């Protein structure tokens, strides 16, 4: 009659306590390691995205050739001569300015310009 509601306490040895702590520590370290790998993957993805986004801004990546500005040259003259009317001169001037990061259309003798390939 007295045994039905009584709780039985099972003694826990010290080794089971250590095993429990080790297991918790192992799980915590595993979780932190997974989180670190996740952050690393996010960082790599963002870095790659930024590199791709800025890839077109580098004049070295434009295919084309280098033109050395002569005395009396303007961007309009260069675009008209180099592209032989295959491209609209306005579009060619814009492409040359973008490829060389020029603020305006002025050029000086001796300046090297990257003339991008504009296709046909």
C-alpha cells in the first residue's frame, strides 16, 4: 500500500554525469563549427557577388586595343576613325569614356585610351 505512490530514486554515478557533460560539450562544439562554416559560406558568396558586380568597371577587362592620343584628336574623331561607321559615334564615345573612366570628352596628346570592342 505504501509503495504505490512512492518514488524510487536511482543513484547516478559520477561517470554518467561526466558523459552527459562531454556529450553536451561535443554538441555545442559541433553546433559552433556548423555555424562557423555557414558564416564562411555566406562570406564567400557575398565576396563573389561583389567581385562579379564590379568586374565590368575595370578597364583592363574590356577587350579591344590601346590608342595613343595624337595632337588635335578628340573622342569624336577617334570614335569615328576607329569604328569606321559600324557603330553610332555617340555610343562609341560613351563606351570609350566608360572604359577609361573619363569625366568628360577631353583628351590630351600622349594619353593612352582603351578602345573597347563594340561588336558589329
